[in-house]
C-alpha cells in the first residue's frame, strides 16, 4: 500500500512549521473570495507555477567542516541595517484578510528592522500606518488615469517620512485572474455564492463589524468616487483605474518630486535595468508580480544572474515572486540579489492570524534561511556566492 506522509491538520500559528502550513490555516479562516484574491495568478497560471519551479533548477553545493556557530543574517540596504535581507512587498486590499492588515504587516516588519511597502491600494491611509506602526516604510505607487492622485500620493508619502517610493511598472494593463473574477457578477458586485460564503465565516464578519464596516481604499478616497474605493470587489474595480500610457518619461517627474530612494518594480530585462540606473533610480525590484500579470512570463530568478552582472554594483537589486522557503532566499542572494520581497508568504501569515501570523511567517523564513546558511558552511549572507549553486 502506498505510504502517505502525515498531513498538516493543525490550526494554531505555533503548529505551522512552514509557509504552506500557514496557507492551510489562512484558507480556513477567510472567505473564499479573499483567499482566491490572494492566491490567483493570471490566466493559465503558467507564470505562477514557474515562479516556484524555477528555484529547483538551481541546486545548492555545500562546503563542509566550517564552524558556523556564530551565524547571522544581518544585511544593509540603502545604508541602513536590517535583521535579515527581507522586505514586505506591497499588496493591495490587505484589509480583506484582516481589518488592520496594513498596520499588522508594518509592525511585524518594524520588529525585525525590515522595510514594509504600503500599496497605493492599501486599506489604511499612509499617514495612519506611519503614526501607528513606525519602522522603515516604503510607498508603492500606481499611476492611475487620474494623474493628479499620483502626485498627491507622492507628496503625502514624503511628508509622512516614507523612506522609499516603489513605482510599479508591470501593471499598466491589468492581468486577468480568472478565479478571482468569478466571485463577482460585475466589477465590484459579488455573486450570491460569494455573499453566502461570507456569511459562513462569522469570525471574519465579526472582525469587519468591529472595524466599523468593510475595508476601503483609504489612500484614494480623496480622489475617486466612493463606489470605486470599496475593497470588496476592489480587484475587479482596479483594472479600470490603471493607466496604459505610463512611460519611462514618467520616472523623470518622480525622480524630481521624490526626495527619498526611488525603485522601479517589475523589471525583468537588462536593458530596462540599465535604463532605470541611468535615470537615477536607487534600486529595482525584479518581479513578475507574483504571476498575477503576464502569463507565461519568465521567473525573476531566471533573469537575476545577467541583471546582477549588468547593474548589481550600481544599484540595489531586490527580487520577488514565488519565495516560500529559506532555500529560495539563499539562492537569490547567492545569485546577486541584495534583498527578497515577500508577497503571499506574509499574507498567508496575516490571514492565518493577524500580526502574530505575519511575525510567524517572517520567523519561519528567517530560521529556514539561517539553517540553510549554516548547512552550506556560511556564517553570513556576504559569504553567499554563485559558486555555491549548480544549474540542474
Ligand atoms: C494579494 C496581492 C496583492 C498585490 N497587490 C499589489 C499592489 O498593490 N502593488 C504592487 O506593486 N504589487 C502588488 N502585488 C504583487 C506583490 O507586490 C509581489 O510582487 C508578489 O506578491 C510577489 O510574489 P509572491 O506573492 O509569490 O511572493 C500583489 C500581490 C498579491 C498576492
């Protein structure tokens, strides 16, 4: 008889041994529309799957008999220290997973001295996140058809002391996440099945009631009609807001208007990386938006070696899409990334258990990364190098 491994049946954060376990808890706790919004990739989800599979093409090649007792993961980004080379990625509509989701993510990040990136489509005002969470805050920018809103957001983020502006360049045309869309009968209008499923999640409903109602896109309330800022259905409303005419020239006004660090997120080729460097960007995020935009797209990790060779000594290289294990993080750093952005990994933690859940997700990844470092015979991330990898 075939032998089956013991499945994860736990329900507490402490029982979760890895990010997949947190995902399993999250799936039970939030309504289906919220889970599918997080989970979904574009179209056939070839990009989404390849983001995970791409890591397996590199195998780790350990050195041995090195005293690794005194290991640490400390790193520096933009001249400031952090406990690990991690950044929390911008994700819109966090409030549908936990009403105080943005603050929960930001506080968990602050505790580990790592940056948290607030989405343009956040459900908490950027000023409130700064006042309530503190820490290293980055602001993600989508430029929408209504251009004045973007300039105002940049001004507000600067006034609130945000360290970096992360301009997302890969969502000029929004991806089609089909199983997310099926939960709505029209943009912003959930199906009856979605509403019935929400009613079956009384704990989630109670949290919404305690928070004073459904989350809204708080950063955009001053610029958009009320019907466009409901976070219930935001994922079907957002495609109407983005602007397909956005160009490299737009970075020039951002560079002028923004006093802090400027990053472009969504870079996947050497020519674009060179262009970002030439325009005075401080960093780029190699990303395919976690498989939510272009389907059948390369995985960022596949492009990392050549981009690192071209611009790695001129600006900070951050990478995301598909990171769920310490081995993934180690491979990216060894191939030349300075830090890794976490999207769904920390969102599963948030949905599984609010701020303690995010904390659990981060600590799981940190302890995995630390263990891999030791097993490779390294004491710090500065020792990670391409020679520790072999292409399978
Ligand atoms: C639920 C969700 C919402 C997201 N919202 C945004 C967003 O508002 N702005 C943005 O630049 N990227 C957004 N992203 C993409 C993430 O910043 C990041 O690139 C991606 O999640 C990384 O892949 P991973 O989820 O596999 O880690 C979102 C991703 C998810 C899963």
